[in-house]
């Protein structure tokens, strides 16, 4: 299904007067700020959609698929991200997970994606599940495994993923390892680290010069005693030892409860070792809920550090880090959920762009704690949705992406076309 420009224009016309009223109010309220520059930054900002989030998620207790129409092939996954991008103008990339996705004809896929204005974002490898027909099992880890042949299989898989990525025009590999142990004594931590580092070094040496490697960390699950890339310190250690193409990837759901993620982000950025994000939200663990649905203030505080740190280093907000969603949805239409995540991320970014940074610096230098808090909460509590909507309007997208998605009955079109299919993946 394609959403036509005329359908978007008709939708926008019906909402334009109300939108302009809200925007005019914001322009008056923020007259002292260059709002045009802020809107342009919002237009430029793109958030990659993971191919595995386009189908209904589940838990180990079961999966309740939506009414159907889930993508059956990579082509249909690209089509879904194309729909999202047409609706919000901010989802201009897809992130693939191998072998959940098997990109057979890269040139055709590239062409298809380009037709929707999409690029291929970071490629993800999978050494956390055994695949049918593979020689070795990852039951006791992949890159850390005590068995060299198993490590080799995992290394080769990652190199294969890089090759797929090169053919598709991607420029990053995300390595997330389930490696770790479930019981004390199971693993020699030092040897596990050394094996993992050695394996990562082999993968790193297969990385093209203009590629990045993102080392994703996670505190727990599926291993529940130790994880071999368990926190940002361990990820940073691997990334530093690997070299300048290796970075830490922060998945918001991968921390122990109440971790100060914004501080982690600030320090990684300071060290030039922050690679990118997997956005999601959580109440308890790696819940993979809609970004901003539980802790929107945390999301804003993270973006506040990002804007501050990236500006201090003269970095390009849109290009210099990897922005990805990593979410799952057990009870919502995945496409609606993804639209909500992108909206929440854009709002947090807009809020961070509007923080009165000079005043904040002065408050910090004077130890004026109350003032510093006032400054942050002033933008956090400002309703900036019209700014984000204006960015969408200028990008040729919809003022209300979910509104248009529902008005056009997109899900039913997909069901009619694809049937009651359930996507592959988690
Ligand atoms: C692991 O929990 C993770 O966050 C990694 O990024 C995986 O690749 C992804 O989820 C798979 O769902
Ligand atoms: Mn992740
Ligand atoms: Mn995760």
C-alpha cells in the first residue's frame, strides 16, 4: 500500500487552522529563540525502524497477534517502514536483523527502499538463537564460548552480516550478545572476556573503513547471573580495546533499575565512544515498551545531555550517532506503536533543543540548584507538539500520523492484501 501525497494534503488541510493557531502561540511564547533553526533540526532528524518491531511481539507466556497483515518478507517490511515514513517524515531508515531477515537481492531491495526514501541502518547479527542446520549451539555462549569452533561460527556469522550490509549500503554493525552465565562458577569471567574480545577483534578486522561497530550491553537476560557485555563500562572497555570504529550502543531497557542513563550518555559522548541508541521504555526490565510511555522525563534528560554534548563537540545531531528504536508490542498495532515512539523521541529532542543552555550554565556555576531544575522543567513541561507537527508538515508528512493511519484504515488494507499473517522474528 502507498499513501499518496494528495491523501496527506487533504488530511493536513483539515487540521491546518488548528495547527497554525498552536504554532503561532508557540512562536509568541518562544520569540527569543530561533525556532526556524529548531524546526529544521527536527526535519533533519531520522529514527531507524527495526524490522523485527513490525510484527506483534510476545512474551515467553505467549503471543497474541494483531488482526493480521504483518509483513511476510523483507519487501513487505520495507513497505511498512515506507508507510511510517510517509506518515511522519522521520522514519527514513530500516534496521535489519540477520537471519530473521535474509536479504537475497541487495540491489533490488536498495531500489525498493530508495523508492520510499529509506536507507539501511545498522545491521544486527544474531548469535543468541540456534538456527536450523547450524553445526554448533550457542547454549553456552557465542563469542565467549570455551569452544573455539563455536566462536568461529559466531564470528563468521557476523562477517556474513557485514557483507549483507555492504551490499545494502549500510555502514554499521550492532553486536548484541546474550553471552554470560546463569550460575556462579559456570564461567571464568576473565577468560570469557578475553575470548569475546578476541572474537570481536576478528569481526572488527572485517569491518570496512567507513563502518562503525556498535557494542550493545545488557545487564541481564537471557543469562541471569552474569552477562559478558553487561554494562556500559564493559562495553566501553571492548570498544576502547577494539579501536576507533568501535562504539558503545545504549539500549534504554538494558540497565539495572533506576540507572542514571543520562549521566552514562554524557560520559560516553565526552569520551567520543557513544555510538547510538536503541530507544524504548520500561517499568521493570527490558520491557521494550513504546519510547516515552513510562519515563518521558528520563527521555528528555537523555536528549538534554545529547544536545549539550554534541554541540560542545560540533557534532551533527542527525548524522553522527545511530538513532534506532528497539521495541516490541504485545497488545498494540505495531505500526501505531512505532508512530507513537517516534513522536515521543521527537518531542524529547525538541524539548532538549529549547533548553536555555546559557542560563543553565550560569545556574550550575552558581550552584543554584532550584534555578537549574526550573530551567529544565520549563521546557519539559512546555507543549511542543506543534513544533514537531510543523516539521512533519514541512517534510511533506501528516500533521497527525496516527489520525491519518486510522482514517485510511491502513491495517485493514494490509490484512486484505497480506492475509492474517504473523511476522517472523521474536
Ligand atoms: C536484546 O534484548 C536486544 O535489545 C538486542 O538489540 C537484540 O538484537 C534485540 O533486542 C532483539 O530483539
Ligand atoms: Mn537492543
Ligand atoms: Mn533489549
